[in-house]
């Protein structure tokens, strides 16, 4: 219908079907058929056709004035949407892991704000696996293997997960030589890990889950890191969280041969939720990041 209305206006503006068809990029016969169908729908003749000219009827003149105005406003609305798409705006709610955001992703969030000042970011720092639908997130960042196949994901990079302890703890308690030795050590357990009271460790090319007896448990990685630095036990932590402590000698690797390399970090968003201009801008932004 929209093409038929544009063709009708073009016929009156150009003075012929042939010229209107060229302007619309369609054939003359198609242009003629659309006008005939339009007149049939309206139940009145809009144009008077002769071998020399095409002129509007009285009904056609009045219809042309209204349609031309409507099409003009419609074109303006299209341009507004295109402009908004080129400068995304609106709210964007993200769920992100606490330490990953503070240690790695924070400067990138700041750059995203600079690039897209009209997007209102709502960033919720939470290490639990949030329910995207229930909690209203547009996207979340997740560390580890994804299990929900109904979600779309964009891989950011990989992280190394390692065992660490303070030099003082190692001096007092010794260093475990194999995963089973962890049963005799004070283990600082991160409760958001999959599997209660177990740690994922590499054994050759496989991942095994070593049973531990936690001396201390928490859902906050920063608290566990601080306890490890304070000599209270061995912690399983992402390298990005403890890199500074390792460089300063406050922590040392433990069971280094059993660290987990290549744990994936993804931006995840729902396949059932409309991808807004703000979310599309964020996905494009993270797709351009080099976090390796």
C-alpha cells in the first residue's frame, strides 16, 4: 500500500505514468496496476487518463494533498529513527561479575560511556548467575562454560584459573604436591563455584573436581583473596584477580600444573528479548575489544 501511495503522488508530480515509474524504479505496467488496485479499494477514480496526459479528478486532488502530507511526515519519522539508530540511546541493564568488572572491564565501560553518552547504563555487580528474564537484564557477563542453549553469547576472551597462597602460609603448612593433598589444607572456598565443596582442576587434558573441606567459604572473591594474602589458606581464583598480588610476591602459585587455562568469558543476552539500539551498540562495542 505504501508503494502504491508513493506511486500515486509521483504520477501527479511528474504528470505521467512513465515518469512516475522511472522515479519509483518500477515498471510502467506495475505502476498502472497499483493505481487501478488503489482506485478499486477506494471505490472512486483518482486519475483521468487520456492519450496525452494524466490529470487528477476532484477526489484525486483532495486525496493527493492528504497523502503527500502523510508521506512527508512518515519520511520525517523514518529519518528520526535512522538518526536514533546512528546515535543509540535509552536504558541498558547489565549484570557483571564483581572482580572481573573492577579488575578488567571497568575501563572499557568508561570508554563505552564516552562513545555512547545517550545510553543510560545500569550495571549490577553480582557474582551469582542471574536470571536474565526475572531480573530484567539486557545482557550479562558470565565466566565459565555456558549451559543455557536458549541464550545468545559473544565470547570476550579466556581467563586462567589458578590456586594461590601466601608465602607465609606455604612456609607454615607446606605446598600440596597433588590435588588430593588439598584435603589436608585450609581451603578458602568460593561458593558460587559449580559443585558444593569441590574445586575444578586440570588433570592432563581433563578437568577433575577435587573434594575439599573448606576452612572458610564466601560468595565474595575479594574477601577470599584478602584472606589468602593474609595467610589464612589456599584460594582458587582467576588470574586477573590475583595478578597484582603475584607480581608483588604477596601470593604464590600452588599446584601450578593443575591450573585451568582457557576458561571462557562471554557476554550473554536472551534470544527471546528484542535487541534494542542500546544493546546492539554494546554488542558491537565488545566485539571490537581486544582483551586477550
